[in-house]
C-alpha cells in the first residue's frame, strides 16, 4: 500500500492541546446533526445508515450531507473553523452561510428551513429527530453555540482534513475499500476495507469519545480476534477494552514529521489487522 496518491494539504496539529478539544468537539458534533438531518428528512433510509453520513469537502473544510433534489440540488454542510452552516449548490459552491456563534440549534434550523423553501424543498419535512443518540452538551438544551475559542475549532478542522487526506489515499489504493465518510453517530471519519467475505478492517479517526478524550486514529477489525498482536509503528498501541484495535492518540504525535508518523502507524496497523482477521 502507498500513500503517494494522497490529495489535500497536510497541516501538523498541536499535540499539547489534543486533550483540550472536548467542548469544541461536542459543539461541532451537535452542529453537524443539522447537516445529517437533511439525509434523515429526505432520503430513503438505508440499512447501513449511509443516508445520514457526511463527506469532508477539502475545498471548504466542512462536512457535507448527501445531496437532496428540489427545484435544484442542495446540500447542507457544517464548517468547524469559524463554526457555520453552509448551503451548497450542485457544484458544492456555498450559496448561503449561517454563522453559529451565539446562535441556537433552533435558530439554525429555522434558517435552514427558509433556505430549503428557496430551493424548492418542502421545509416542513426537515426534522432534527434522529434514531440514535449523541453525547450531551448544553447546546442541545437551547444554549447558544460558543465558537469564540477559535484555535480549538481550527484544530478539529485540521484533524478531519488530515484524516480525509490519508484515508482517501488508502481507499484509492486498496481493493475492497469503501469511500471515506463521516458517521454522525460516533462522529468518526473512516473507510472500511473488505479483506475477505464478512471480514473487514476499519480505518478511521475519532475526534474523541468515552475511551480517549482526544482525537485519535484507529484501525479495527471484524470479527474481533484475540490473536497475537504484533508491535505497531509510529507510536501506536493496542486497545483491548470493549473493542480490539490499534490506536494512535493525538497527544502521542511528535511535534514534527507527523504525516510520516501517522502513515507508518496506519500501514503497520492495517497490515496487522488484515492478517489477524484473515490469517489464511
């Protein structure tokens, strides 16, 4: 496997603040539900929930919904840096922007409904109801967004951008790899590699969760196995609590040459998990 086809610009993150991004991450997670609501509201439900997923658009540095057809095609996107909702046309060009700082989810939804009407989409169908839960935050209880800590949201943007760059290269060079998408339930961005029938390796970036209160890269496998776990490159370690997989925590990144470190980790972890899940 090679990363030579990787697209996008890599920007090093600040490992010293990796554990300080929880509030920004939770606000971005709740904001992203405004975009994924478009798929929930207007697209046929898919067994794998793919109608809800989001695509990272590097030119906008935003997570975008699947498109919906009205009088013309429309997508909703949420940008972490300078936190905002974007309305996109069929060429992914922003045609309207709603800054979220100081605004509530309800105010954003009202604005979105007006934009949908303008695009010939029945706004009465737009709903924020969802069939899954996400971690709580005051914005879900009518508190306004607070995006004044700009550097934290910019760090999140960099994490998603870097992950999309690496995973797009993996998907382009690995047989059986899915397109790269963000899944709004756990909020990870990932590709899934089918290494054999009913045997898969997941490669993703989680911006933080109950296991690690910081962004981290992961590589896991289905079905999980207790096979011998080899050493990992790039400072990676094996996670074995409730799920088995390889992880590289943001706070473990070096201050320089981060891209090479992450590539080394991902290559060794994908190779290890592929061999463990499909030893034949």
